[in-house]
């Protein structure tokens, strides 16, 4: 039986997402988590950074870590091109940039077209995936930003930033 929300419109049933591509796959993240989307810029390499951290950038006076999402998701690296973007998000009150192949669009989709991911979705570890949305012509993998980095990885990035900000 479907439960109606008192005094609420069906807008509570809509997800607003930023969709982006990595290889042949299309992913989505909650638009409220996205601070901005930038073109690729010069990234400063940082010694002893975790394998998935490409380096850091200066974003209007703030040094933020940049994570290569391909590496983090175990997808083969490719050369950056004119479509490569950095999506700046907030995870655990930390500002972090993710490198993606291309940003597709902002979407509003009903929650009822999403479902739990099957056991093996595209070979990715399903713990980062909240659900899969079935759009008319494609599937959209919805990522859980809070689970994308383990506690240890988040701490490693924080440690890296501490060292970087002390210099």
C-alpha cells in the first residue's frame, strides 16, 4: 500500500542529479552536494598521496584535493580532453574535486524509476552505488559520495591537506 505524505507534494519523490560520464558509463550524484563544475586545470602533484589522488588545485584561495574518479572506481585511466571536468563536492564537510570524463546534464527524475543495483554492476563495487535509474534510453548509476571514500582514505586525504596547508 502506498503511503501518502501529508501536506507534501510529489516533489519529495523527485531526485535532482548532476550526471556525468566515465568511459561508457553514466553516473549521477545529488545536485545539492555539487558546489561547482570546472574545466580541467593545472593540478599540482603531491608526494605520498593515495593512488587515486591526482594532486591539489588552488580554487579561489583554497587548496583542495583532486581525486581521479576513474582510478577510485578501478576504471582504466585515459588522457584528459576538452570535455574533462572537475566536479567540486562536499564530503564529510571537506571540499574535494572529482575528475570525470564529461558532465552530461542536470536531471530531475522520479524516485520510482530507480532500483537497487544488481550484485555486479559494470564490475564496480556496489557499496558506492545507491541505486540505478532506468531512463528511457539508458541506465544511470547513482553514486553515494559518503561511501566513495573509506574512512581511511578520507583520513589520508585530510592528512595530505594538513601537510599541504602547512607549507
